[in-house]
C-alpha cells in the first residue's frame, strides 16, 4: 500500500517534543523518544482516528478495564468499536483487546495500530513489532528490556510500583493494574476525566467499593502520566456531538434481545464458544422480564442439553408442539444438529438455530471469526435440503432478524438459521437504540379447533394456498380432524405413509415451491452504495463495515466508484441476479476459503457465473477495509 | 398365553358395543393396521396401550405419541389414531419428548422406543430424560435385536445370545431398568409382551405417573430373535420369567376390589388419586427399596431370569421438568403475544442502560 499518509505519519512521529526525564528515584524516566534527525516540528495531532491495542494475558481481568476505556470514548460521542482477540484458554495465554475510534464511523478492524499497551511478556516482542512507526507504546517497566525499536514513542510505566500505592490488597493488584493503564491511556489520548469516572461507575454500578478502588487507580495512572510522560498528542480524542443517542452492545446480546421480543418460549442449548452468551444473555433477560405478573410463573423454558443433538431435539419437539423455539450453537454443534435439521425440513417443523460462526473443526480456532458455515447451513442434512438463512450485518439486524427468524420459522414451518459470527456476536458495536417491533408475532398457518369446525377439512401437507406452505394443527387441539402423524418417511398430502414415487416427488416439489415463496419474504438485499455499473461488491454479515470503509478508500485513493449490495438472507431472489447482471464484474466478499456464497450464487445463476469473482479472507481475524481495497486494486486498475 | 395376537379384536375385549366413560368404543383408540411381522410381540404391546387408554378414559387429543426409529417406533401409528404422533429420529425421541413436555404441559406423552433406539444410539438421551423427570410413559419394546436392519445385536442382547446366523454376543447387556433406577427414575417396571394382564396394569399405572415412567417390555422378535440361541425368544422368556407380584391398577373412579386381602396387598397411591395394588407372590417385595431393587436386578441377571412387575416405585410427588421450571399453567405453545413480548417500556429501559 502507499502511501503519502503513512510517510506523513512516520514523519510526524519522529518529530516529537522531548521532555527531560524525571530523575525521581521511585519512578524512572518514562518516555523514550527517538532522537530527532532534523529540526523538530510539532506535527498536528490526529483527532478521533485511532486504533488502540491492549496486550494482556487471559484471566488477568483486563475486560472491565478495556470496557471502561471503550465506554469513555463512546461517551465522548466518538464512533468506536471494541474487539476482543482472545485465545481458547482460561488463564495465561496472550489476549488482545482492540479499540478503534473513528470520526467517520469506520469501526471495522484496522490492522495498523497507533497505541499499544504492552503488559504481557509472552507476546511483547511481537506486539512491539506490530506497532506502526511513530506509534505510541505504553510499556510495563518490567518489560522495558524488550524495547528494540527507535521509531516509536515508548512510555515506560512502572505499573508494579504504582499498583502498590493504589491497592493495599495484594490479591487485587493484578486487576487494579489494568485500571492504571486506563488512566495512562486516558492521559495520552486526552480523554475527559469526568467521562472516565462515569464509565467506571457504570461498569461497577452494583459494587460501590470496587468502583472506588478502580476510580482511584485510574486517577493515579492519569496523574502519574501527566507528571512523568510526554504527551505528544499524536492521537487525541475530542468530544463529538451526536445527532442521536447511541448504544454500545455486542451481537449475541442483541440477538438475545431479539429472541426476548420475538416471544421465544422454549430454548435448548449446549455451551460452545462463541455462541454461549446468546443463551446466557437470554436466560438473564427471560428471568427478568418473562414471568406472569399474577402468579410469578415463567412464560419460557430454557434447558441446557447434554449435547447439541439433545438441544436440537428439545427445540424440534417444542416447535412441533407449537412453541417458538430456538437453539444457539457454532460450527461443531451445527454438525451434531444436522440429522434432526433434515427432519425439521422434511416434516416441516418450525425451529430456529443461531449459528455464531467460528473457525474450523473441534478445537479449531474457537475464539476466531469466520463465515465458514454458510454453505453447510444452507444445505444442512441429508437428501435434498435447503434452509432459510438470515444474515445480520449489524447488531441492529441481529436483534431484528432474531425476531424475524422466529416469525419465518412459524410462517414457513421449517428450520431457519440466524447466521452471526464471532466478530459480530462477541465484539462491541455502536448502534442506534433498538426499536420496539412494528408488527405482531407471526404464528403462521395454524388451524385451531374453531378453524377446523369452520373449514371442516384438514390435510397436513396439502398446498391449499398455492404458496407451498401447508396448514398445521398443534397437539392438544380438540377436534376429530386435528390429529396427524409426523414422520420422516414418505407421506401423502394427508400425512399418511407412502412409498409411492409420485407422492415423494410431489412433496419435494411443494417444498421447493415453499422455498421459492420464501425468496420474497426473507429480508431483502440492500444496495448500500450505487455504482457506475462497472464494478459491484456483494457482501454479507459482519463484513459490512469493512466493505463500506473500503468503498470510501477506493473512491478516495483510486477514484473507483465501486457499488455494494448487501445480501441479508438466503434464498436470494431476482434482485441479486439483476445486480450481478448489471455489472461488468461483481466481487463477492466473504470470510471463508471456499467462496461459499459465490458458489451458491453460481449455482443459482449459472449463466452469470463468469461475472462473479471472489475476495476471500479467512485468517480468523475480523475483516479489515484495506484487505478488500487491495484485492480490488490488484484486479482493477485505478482510473 | 402362548402366542400373541397381532391385531386388537374389539369383540374379544368388549363383546357388546360397549364404551368407556367418555362414550368412546375401544376401536376409537386404534390406529392404522400394523405392518410389522405377523406374531410380533410389539403388536401385543400396542393392544395393551389401546386397552389401557380405553379403560383410563384418555381423551385422544390430549395424547402426544412419540417415538424414535425402529420396528418399535413404528407402532405409534398403530394406536390412538386421533392423537398427534411424531415418529422422530433414531435415539432422539427422549429429547423430542422433552421439548413437547415443555411446550405443552397438558399433553399426556406416550413414548415408544426399542432396545437399539434406547440402549444403543439413544442411551445418553434416555438417561438425561430420566434425570430431568420429563413426564412421559416410556415403553421400551425390547427384543435385543435390530429388526428393521435385519438382525444385528443391540446393546440389550444377552451375553451368549446367538444370532440367527450363528454369531455369539460377547458383550454384557445393558439393563435399562437398573440404569433408570440409578438415574432417579421413580417408576421402573419390566414386563413381557405375552403377559397381557400384567402389561396392561403397568401401562395404566405408568400413564398415571407424574414424571418419567419407564417400562421395559421383553418383546420377542419372531423373525430375527426367536430361535433356540436367543434369550429374548418366547420360549426363553416364558421359561425364565419370574414375576415379582401380581399387580392391580385401580383408576380413581373405581373401587379397589376385594380380592386383595388385608395383609397380602401393598397399595401405592398415585398423586391423582389412582392406586396401584401389588400382590406379593413368593417374595416379600417392597418396590420402594432402591438398593433391594438394584440387587434383585443384578441377581436376576446372574441367574438369567427376568423379573417382571413394578421393580421400583417411589410414592409422593417429585417435580417434573415443567414444575422444576416453574412454568405457567397454560401451555407455552399457545401463550398470547401479550404474555411473551415484554412491553415497550422494558426495551426502552434496556436501551437506556446501554447508552
């Protein structure tokens, strides 16, 4: 990549004001700056455009500290996101938290790090190497022997000495150390102390003692830094006015809220990273808000299964009996659910699976993100199976689509997937406050006792309306016509056993008709940016933010007016076809190796296959804009 | 009796066009015609389910018939034609039943499984269902063999049992009754498909049990496992059956008959007022003694006997899964939107906390 900007930043980082080291005994010189190789010029600081990386070890309790830093920036009105890059480990292995604040709202991952807080001896060498030239380093003084670069600004902080002052209790010192770096970073970025204090109070609202301890530790860090460190103001955070108040939330919590408001009644689950917090959050929410006010009894049931097969069995049984049911899992769990998924498709039972996608098999990289289950989920199970996939591109959509997944499952009497991923699900995103659902719950075509009395006809798998969707009755319906037998074996429209070839084929054709009806009723694709008709992008899910930023880069840096349509569900319909047909080339951006969405589109529109290209990202890290930009620039010469 | 019947005969059971208290004839509890092999023990069990539901005045629409995969699991189509049925997935009926129980607590669940479905592929789910105390009358139609796939051993096949083509089973069998007791099941019974009277009584009692009631029914496979070398053949079963006691089941609206004289009966009261009466035979048997029940099962296995009767039963109420979850009385399945979607203000409050 270029570039003038980068050269400028290197230039800026070199010319920093130099402050004499403080000779105090207990606190040694703290900021080492590269020697100016020319005349010192104070470069203007970069405002509200920064990537902060905090390197700690897993289990050191840095989560709350990082959340406070994130929230302080958020409260100052600056668009921000927080990403946890963590190991599959409970204690000890390196973990990173990345905060990106950007005035233009670009909060996807950016690889270039401006400020590094290096606290972990295990990763410090790599961490320091990855800091951009001119970047700021906050280094634990214990690790200063690892400082081997002279093109960065190193702020050495004696955390271990400071924490003794801040916290008399030895066992809490590890935690409190984290709050000291919050104070130091706050000073270096010119964060408002008032907002930091509020963020701490919010984080520890139910624990005033902890709030006090953390506040004093952060203040100590801030004050110490202001006395001992040179604030070059390389990057600063300044207050921004917001048109509308925003919320900060992760996708798993957003989905849980969606299920709460979608009226979920039976939840089965089995813990698996990164989906567990969907159900854990949902359990909290249901526990608070879903009890009968008169009797105090629960209007929901959550059962942790002995495995994903059982969880899928619970929700399939519950869906059959009429509950709005959901299970959440990730790749390996989807594999275990595959058999029952096929029955839910064929026997036409409403059920929702939330798939928070992660990398690889079994142990894989369970704490890294990808979009590797698209193809598998779409065709999950044996025989001819095709499922509805809702693919949220934001936390707002994680909420809305969770509600919609429950509606569509009952409308189409089938399995519906909510396809999230680790980046969307477990990381913190800024969003507009979620809206109360505008439409009532859709319970689909269910015939009650009264309906049966009126229509005097019921055949479970008869396509009465021509949309492929039959009617169903629920067990417990008191009417002689109500009962039917559900099975995986071949059946007639009246749900009786049949091995006749024509019965089987007719039924499969009706299922296709039903699937085609779904094309128009699932969340429709959105043209996020118009093109000049030459180059288009199709993307989906958590790639959205990076793709949008890339479009801006392509236009600013190469004058390319690339368009972008975001797919929000499968099956697709003619709009996607038209989009591909109307562009010379369409790049499908996705986070998997095998171009899974592109392959599905080529299957859907074989005549358009030559117009479909792929941009693939599959290293487990969230997609960043530069990856997309570079890939397009490699193929498309700038005008 | 020496040979089982394959089809229920309404005339045999009710000579006149009699009906039960609901005004339903026995025939109303039948399903479609069985497609199992002629003489299959499973059909005899089907007949007793039909009769039990008839005699208990079960409302068909309140029943959910649940099964996994296998010969046994097909039988849910052969009884209670006016009930919803779900012939689900091999070894997974226990989980499906758990979901059904949660979605609609008013349903009376009848689960039919086989030895392969329960003890081989579905063992984990079977045990966890019991652990959760899902309300279901769970019948294992146990023939020690895979019928639908033509004669492979299941996990309940006895050690030394010989397949039709001569292969001997070298594994110890899994005893579903012992496992169920270990898992905390409070109604554990074993019977034999040819013993209609005992089976009928046990099914009726099981249907009234407020939790998981499991009945392991030895049900010989006439095609693949009814030969000399099989320990689940009719001949073997009849020769090695040891009844714990005669059992009488008395629904709430009937009086206990006088034939159970004072001192020779043990009456077990079920929570809905129904009673099971045990008549002790040659053994002073207390079905509430868990350790004794397990010992008996172990001894019986050593002696190659199979005990029939109510092997273990605990009186008193113990919360089923729905009660453990403290669910509302109305089925979750039919709760109205106002009960399952919190008000707008709650969402606003949550959004406020995220700002």
